[in-house]
């Protein structure tokens, strides 16, 4: 059975060249400039920096977030704090340490380090959550170890599961800590609950995922029958999920 495949990411920014400089300076990622769009390839996922982005007014985790693997949570945290890059969420749970930071356009991105669950220490989590944790300042740019998943935040986990599982066709995998893991062909898609809501959903901002699907016409029919309006675009269509996140689909 063929599953939908994550093939692209669109991140909207106010100034493409400034965004390119940010990702190069802090993460060593080079975005080529073509027709006013910054382009970088994450293996089989094409990532675009597109102009016209406007801050939506919501700084907390919401929308769709690319998740990048890192090798050292403490070093990454120390680097971001040293360079004044805002961290808006951080957590340490058995098996995973993660943080969410904002780019200069207030778009959220996640960094995550897999850890040994048996080595988890609740005291470290308490220090993190009470702002008592201190990480050494860092000057060397961070290395990202690849795109490991796509996180989609939702205020209604049940509606979002029904959308992505029953309509889009992503099978459900694990479910824990109020998170639901679904399976695309080349990447996990994780639904997480949030109390944050976008204050200006109509204006371009954040990151929008692009999926290819085995049967575009059948998917369009399912979505329309379920009451989700579609907007045609080149090579496919775009639809908003139950949380208002724009999702693009291609054949």
C-alpha cells in the first residue's frame, strides 16, 4: 500500500535574503536563490523560503513544525541562548529532549535529541521547567542531523486524527503523552495538542507541508465529501486541516 509522502516545506518569511543568512550563520544550511525563493534540499524534501511572510501574533507552538535531529541538547540550548534566538518551549521526557525556537520572522522550528530512557533524570526536567538549568555559552554553529518528523499542533486532537488518518490516509502508530504518531511514507507525522491558536490564520506565515499522494482525485473527493473546501493550485490543491493548518497535496 502506497502512503502519502512528504515532498516539500514552504516557510514564509519577511525577507528571503535575511532568512537565508540566518540559516547559514546558525546552522550551516545554504539556500540557493531562484526567482526570489530560497531553496534547500533535505534529502527527498524540498524546502523553500518564500517572501510575503507576516507575523501572525502567536509566539507559542502552533501550526506545522519541521523537527530536526541534534546530537547534543545542552549545546543546542546554550547556542540559542548565547545568540539571542528565542526558545518558546522545551521539554525533557524519557527518550527525548526537545526545544522549539523562533526564526527572525517568529516561525517555530523544533530541535530534538533522542536519549536513553533508562538514563532519564527527573531532576534535570525540573531544572529545565523551573528555569534553573544553565548550559554553557556556545559560539560554533549548530549541526542539524536531518529532518526526522513533521509535528502538527492542534487544539482538537480527535478531529485532527480523523482528518489525517481517515481522509488523508496516514496510518496511526504510537500514541503517548497526548501525542499521536502517524506514518507517512518517508517521515513520521506527529499530532500534538496545544492551547495556542493562530491570531491571523489568513496571512502567510509559518511552514506549510507538501505531500504527494497516490490518488489525488480520490483524496480530493474524500475531503470535499467531509466538508473541507479545496483551493486548486499548480499540480494539485491546498486544504486547511481542522486546526487551520494549510496542507498542500500533489499527484
